[in-house]
C-alpha cells in the first residue's frame, strides 16, 4: 500500500542549515576579537534544577559556544538554591571580565523570582535581551541585546522575503522571551503587527488576515491549516513533545499543524530543524556582539 500522501507545495525554511552557516560566520570572526582583546569571548550559562529538556538545551548551548571558539562557563545549581545565592552568582559574573554574556535558563523552578534575577543582570551582558533596559532599548530603536529566538525568526523571514514592509504579521503569544520582542522586531521591519493571545476573539479569522504568522504559544498543532491565508509565510516557534505511542518516544511537533498547512502556505519552518537551531546561533551572535561592545569595538559584520 502507498504511504499516506503528504500534501506538499510549501517551501521549507531550513533553519538548521541557515544556523550552521551563521555559526560558521560567527566562528570566523572570533579570532579577530581574540587578537584585538587578548582573550576569548565568554558565555556563562546558569541552570537551576534538573529539568531534562533544559539540561539538553544548556548542553547544546555549551557545545556550540566551544565550537565557535569561545569560552563556555556552566553553573548547575540545585532547584532549592536560595534566591540570594542565585543573585550573588549573577553579580559575580557581572563583575568577571572573562564573561561577556550571561544566560539564566528559564523557566526557573517554583519559589525563585525570575524578574528579580533578570533585573540583577548587567544589561550589557544580558545576551537573552530580557532586562528592562534591553526591552526599552529595542522599543526605543536603540542598540539593544535582542532575545535570541525572535531574532532568529526575523533573520529567517528577511532571508526568505527580503523586504517585509507593509506585510500583515500576526504574532501568537505574548511572552517577554518571544512574542513581545517578535512584535517589536516586525514593527521595526515596517510590518502591520497584530499580537494575538489566549483571550483574542475570533482567533482563526485574525490569523487568516496574516501574510506572516509567528506561532509561539506552546500548544501542539493549535494553528490549523484552514486558519492560514493561502500563500502565508509561517514561522513555528513551538517545540512540543506529544505523548509516547507504545515504546516509541512521543513525536516533536510545533504550534502549527504543519502536515496539513503545507498544501496552501507559501513557506513554513519545520519542527524540529526550523527556529530551534537559530536560537543557539543567535545566542553566539549576541555573545560576540556583547564582547565587542564591552571592549568599545565596532559591532562585527555577521
Ligand atoms: N528557555 C527556553 N528558551 C530560552 C531562551 O531563549 N533563553 C532562556 N534564558 N531560557 C529559555
């Protein structure tokens, strides 16, 4: 019997391949920084608790940092670390000249105050772009550290579309890590931006008006094919693991029903292999940028 046919016509935006190229470009710029400054750029990552998915992400970030020729400093703290100790570590890293970027893996375990931890970061080392200074700089059009995932989405969109001016963009989700900075980046690209969320009325109709859809809600395959305008460009930020079937591990799916959407959208990012690899590449980019800015050097062209 034939395998079920895949209704295929959409272009698959290959974030994995793009991220590899970006990482090569970043790695190629590192020696220039070392020659000028006499040291490697350094990224410190703090993981609190032992969430298995976060451990995998942090491991990948560390490997990618070293592969790019940078120093990676990992801090693994127990889930019951006192808030003051976590903040004291952030402050020590703020004062450490070998550290250009600091990332505190989120979410933090219950009982820890994320906002207080983010506020303790030196904004110039905040490679996640979460500090209010960076959020404010982004909104005000100043040089900011931009959160890695939305930055990766913006880079993929510009690579595929070129000019985004005048396009209708709908961002699903309003987190400080993805939805809010994504909307701002699209606005900076002259899109007409709608932010949709769990209380949005007539969500399918709102999404149907979009030339660009960025889905970042963390709900498996929530966005259905008939919500999407024919010819839309879809960026799927979701990474959701479905329940296991028998002995097999559950499949990874995004926030979009990609299989059915393929028939009538123009382009779509796959899950996995779309936005995820771009997040790590952009983290390396932000670390190299932070290193240059802290040394009063011009931003490298990446
Ligand atoms: N958890 C999931 N994605 C991210 C990210 O980009 N940065 C941080 N700090 N935590 C995350």
